[in-house]
C-alpha cells in the first residue's frame, strides 16, 4: 500500500512549505504554487467548509423567502397599472412555479420585496458555484491521487471542471442581473 504524504499538522514541513522555504532558484524551477496550495491544509479546509455552510444558508433563506412570497421576482414581472383616479403606478408581481399549481400563481408584492427577491435570485448561482468549487477543492487531493495514467490528469480535470463551474455561475448571474436591470428600466 502506498504511503500518503505527511499532513500539514505532522512534524516537519509540508511539500508546499518546503518549497516556500527553499531558495528562490528552487522556487522558480518548481513553478508557481496553485492558489489553493498557498494556505495550510487545515485553514483551506476550514475556509471551504465555511463557504459551503454560507452557500447552504443562502439557499435555505432563498427557499424560505420563495415559500413565504409564493414565488420569486425573477419568474415574476412588474407592470404599470392605472388606479380609479387615472394615476399610473408600478405593480410588482412574483410568480411561483409548482408551489400552488402546475402553472404557478402570481402574487402582488411591494417594490422592496420584489427587488429583494430578484437580488436574492441573482445571488443563488454565485453561492452555488462557490459551494461546488469549495467541494472540488476539498476533493482535489483524492482526484489527483486517483486520476493518474488516464486520458487526462486529475489536475486537468480539476481545472477544466472548476472553469466550467465558474463560467456557468457567472453566466447565469449576468443573465439574471441583465433581466433585473431590463425589468427595472421597463418603459410604460
């Protein structure tokens, strides 16, 4: 059975600490450290677990808000309505898919609740992406150890998968933000 490398908490320096302690020519020859390797393993794991916990809390808050409002603003809309005096004002609606029926139901909410709901919808892809990246960082040592000698290395898989997750999370966030700004700037 192969011996695992010593943990950061073991006596002696970790490979990264040894590289950082090495003279500059040795560090240059070894190449740059991966950004996640600049922290100790313990600190890196604590940070990843904290990001995962915050992401789960954000998702829980989004779910509870969605249930309380009966939907979210991202699925809803705003429209101009005319009251009995002839004044025109904006009405804000959230729409909840599959909560009340298969087609969903609309509910009028205040402007503040609509904006909060839309902004919270924008934050969910970012925190979900951060959670996936954190889980990838936690699994990285195992991926690197098990993906040797295949079609591509574990490091290639980690970088490619991480890149796809980051690009997808940013793309969805930009799309939601664009839709939000477009809805706010809607013309009468």
